[in-house]
C-alpha cells in the first residue's frame, strides 16, 4: 500500500508539472507571432546595415559644407541610388540623425545650447563624429556658443 501511495503521489506531482508546462507553452505560443515578426525585422535590418552605414559615412564625409536642401538631395538621390546601383541593400527613408546619435545625446546637446532643428543636429554629428576639425561659418553665433559650453577648456 505504501508503494502504491508513493506511486500515486509521484503521478499526481508529474501531472501537476505537466499541467504547468502546458500552461507555460500555451502562454508562450501567444507570443510566437510577435517573435517571428521581430526575428524577420532583425534579419532585414542586418541585411540593410551595410548600406545604411555606407550612407551614414558618406553623409559625415561629404555633406558638411552644404545646406539642408542639398544634403537631402545628396542623401536621398545620389548616395541612395549609388548604393542601389551596386546592389547594396539600404533602408528606404533612413533617418540619419536617429541612426548616428541617440535622443539622450541630442538632448544633452540641446542643454548645452545647440538648437534642436535637424540641420543643427546634423552639424553636431559632424562636429563630434569627424576626425578633422570642421570649418564653421556661424553668422548667428550658435555654433561658437555650443562649442564654448561643450568644451570649456577652449576658452583659456
């Protein structure tokens, strides 16, 4: 009888574990579609990463001296079409400022005095990401104000 009771107790324990496992599997099954979608998006992002990085490098390297309209034309027409002609996957409508810098950094730059407009953020990216010192034509004095706050050692 003791052996029978021990077997029944083990069977009940195993049944409870199996029920809990089934509940877990069913709850995970609900997330399966979301996981598959996320995995496909990640795979697509990985494939386009090379083209996106090439486009970002071209932006930092060549777009500095130009105004906002010409930068947009260079990025959306020339650089993008050049990547496509070389069969390099690239994201459509890539937001370069979001690709190159996070919102926390942009917020810090804004606190330091950099205006929040797209052109100023692009210029901030070029100043901080370039290996050479940029030439800044700054009739309103916004850039020099930002640089002085950002690099206080330069005033000495």
